[in-house]
């Protein structure tokens, strides 16, 4: 019987609870012992008014940009609540998971950049949006690369918040315990966004940073890696393809 490549490895998965499945199951199939402790919690925005107003006028936009599956879920939840359909318009998605979520709802995605980061979205759209109205549906806290750069390319960009990510305080005790007990310490901690990095550190606390010694930090891509470095942490593993399958492959190779 062939030994699975991650046999004997403990991996801490910090995705929001409802999204941990694909990463956790993929790692388990390769033999890893997976510990799930959410670093982020997805919540509704404080007010849906800006999003609802944009959705009621969706037909007035030329382009719709969605940067996460969470954004897709939140947008269609509001469309259903408002009893609105989604008109035909040009759609861009930041990556394949977001594209799949959009197309599962019957809307065709025209643009998915080769690299699944905001800068690549801008490069893909820069020549297509001059004089056009663009709606960007995203999290409350997000990088401003897309609206700033598309406006500089001549687009009229509206940004609306569909959800927000918060620190799940219930995870604090579990995380600190997992990193402190020799029998439960992970070999690898995964980070799938800049938010997971910031929230992980908020849960851990600066006085416990030494608990990360000998643990590898695995990042889904360059933006997440940059956030780790911002806080003085080294991304030991980075996915070549900035997706969950890409992250799993990178961990397997490490």
C-alpha cells in the first residue's frame, strides 16, 4: 500500500467554518490530520442599503466584478430577498471558484485573469472599461487596487459591501491551546487571504508569537504572503496557482 504524501502531518485550517470543506477534505485525502479552527467569520454588512440600491439598478451597469465566493453568495441572497433577477451584463471574476459560483447561478463570466489577484483583474479589464459603469461587489475591508486603477483607466466605478469578515473570538482559546500542547501542535498553518493572517494574529496575540517556532506557514498567494511579511512572519509555502487545489499541492511538495 502506497504511503500518502501527508501522512503524519498535522495541518491547521483557518477558513471560515462553512468554507473549510474543500481544503480540509483535500488534505485528509493525502493523509494529513486536519485541525479546523476558523480565523474569520462571515457576517452581513451593518446595512444592505448600498448593495440593494445597486442591485435595483443593476441593468445600468456595463460590468460586474466579483472577487470572492462570499460576495457571490451575498449578492444572490439579496437578489432573492428583493425578488430581482440578474440582467445580462459583462462579468469578471477574480478566480475559478468565484467563476464557478457565478455560472452556477446562470450568469456567464467573460473575464478570469491568469493570476487570481486584484492587479491581474485590472490588467484584464483596463482596455475594456473606459467610459463604462462598473459595479464592484466585495467585502467591507478590501484592497482598493481595482476601483482606483479602473477609475484611472476612465471607468465609473461603484463599490458596494456585500459582507464583512470579523474575528471569531470563540476560536481564541482553541487556537492558543492547539499551539501550546505538544501533541496537538500543527506542522503547517494555512492562510487563504490577508484577513485570515490579520485575524490569526489577533487571536494569537503578540506575546504568543514564539509559539509559531518550527511551524510552517502556508499562503495561498503573493498578497497573503505580503501580509504575513508585514507582520514579520515568513511564508514558508506559497501556492503557484492561487487556489485551494494549488495550496494543497504546495503543501504536499513542501
